[in-house]
């Protein structure tokens, strides 16, 4: 039997929960910081590592905003996309749904049409040069309220990038109740225009945020969702409806939502029969990669090859890829399993314990 590291490397993967600015490599951020010395971001690697030590989620949000403020030209946006694709290709990632917060850039003066054009150009380069298919999710930082939500919707409807597939809501979850009606209206319009609803929920707040995402925002997938375990009725609903949860273990530790990786609820979520996908969120900021997330799931959380392959297959099923592309990736995951089946069995109740060529309905 091959090593678990080699097995993970051979698994074809998709990444469903990764943010554009949060995907910027350390050298890229340092170059932007040196290019824009008026920013609030350190200009040496040692200082940047310290800058990326977060005390809680609001602290992380402020740091993320400082890095975002360095992205000032459409070409900067395109460079971030192609850089993310390059890094993902090295990890055998074939498809990414990259979350972009366009209001961050348009509110600072970047024309929406030029931003979308840069995203389009970058998606073509990512495919041609790195073999990674890129789709985009436009999201809103919840603490910015109705103005940001409506501006993001206008951008998505008036001049979207060609690969725009979803509409999300992130940021500080505790700020959402103040803008709940506005968010509901914006999401209804986005869904009506054919976009998928993929809000974050249950990352830094309790199950009520997840309930609102499901009932108020008509969520098809949930970003994070780890607090669902506090509500057995919510767990039952998520299990029955097989709503995918985009779980990001290292992120939860770094933003102090979970005390340590060994305490992460991922194994319990699997044992409850929940539909879990594995993701990296803001990898350079958290000192991780998608490959690292799989390796940590094995070495720290005790998942075996079948469970890891099941997570990879779940990512494919939960994606917004066309069915033909899903079938091809699922078949390739199955082939990797067949070539080295390992010795572990599926987690009890895990619907993806063994890969099959079925796509999610």
C-alpha cells in the first residue's frame, strides 16, 4: 500500500471554498505591499508571518481588509486568480469556485466592467496554462450591509464575469440580523437570475445563522456550518436533505473558532452522515493548502483512504460543474481507489464512504 501522502497527491480534487485575496501567496502580498507602501501590510516575510497570527475572527477580518486594500488595478485581480490556479494545479486540483468580494474593489474606484473583464481573462489563462477550470462566486461582507449587497447584486446582473456561478455572504455573522431583510431580497434576485446561493453560516455563530441561510437565503451549500452540531433538529435536516457543508478545519483553528485541530468537529460531522467537503479558505494566511487539509485530516483527525476519497468525491458532487465533468472526475477518484484500496472502511453514516459515479441530484 502506498503512503497516505502519495495517495492524497494522486487524488483529483476540487476547491469550493477559497477566497481570492486570501489565496494570495506570501511573495505576492509582499510585492503588493512594497508597491503600495501607504498600505498597512508589512513588507518583510517575518513581519507578515506575525501579521497573520489572528486573535479572533474580527482581527482576521481587519487583516484581510488590509491585504484587500493593496489590490488596486484589474491586472492585480487577474494576477491573483492566475496565481491561485498555479498553486492549485500543483496540488492536482482540477476545478475551483473562487470567491471574489467585488465591492471591495469597486467601492475603491475600480470599474465593475473592468473587474469582470480581468476575471474573464484570468479564467482563460488558468485553464490554458494551468489546466484549472475557474468559476466565480460573488460574495458580500455581511457587516457592510445593504449598500454592499445591492451593489454586488447590480454588478452580478449588469456585467458579470462569464464564469460567475454563485452568490455568497461572508464576513462577521453577528452583524447579519441588522440587514436580514436586505440580504433576503438580494439573494432572491440573485437566485432568480440563475445564480447559486452559497452563504457562509455557522462559522462564528450558532445554528440560528444556518437556519437563516437555509430558510431566508435558500442556501444550496453552507460555508463552514460547524455549529450545526449544537442543534439536533438542524443536523437531521442537513442529513436528510444532504446539504453540502464546506468545512475548513485549519481556518477554524486560526480564527479561534476551534481550540485545536484535534478538537475539530469534522469526524463527528461525518459520523452524523452529513455531506462534508474539505476546503482551505484563505490558505497562505492560515499557513495551509488544500493538500495539507487532506493530510491533516488523515494524520490528526484519523481519516483513512476511503474517507479522504469520499471527501474528494463529495467536493465534486457539491460543485456546480456540468454533470459530464463530474462523472469524469468521480471515475478518476474511483480509479485511484481501485489502484490502492487501502484497509480502512467508511465512517459510520458517511454517505460518501466509498466513491460511486453518482452525481448529487
